C-alpha cells in the first residue's frame, strides 16, 4: 500500500506543475463562443 501512495503523490505533484505552467500562460479565463468546429 505504501508503494501505491508514493505513486499517487508523484502524479499529484506533476498535476500541480502543469497547473502552474498553465496559469503563467493564461492567468484569466478565456471564453470562446460561436466557434463551431473551428480549432483555435
């Protein structure tokens, strides 16, 4: 069970790092309306 907890903690740390990177690029929420199937 201890091994599973260690793996879970590593994944949680990676998620936090990704969230921090995203906040640097887009600090404010962006809403796109009426784009249909257009990839932005």
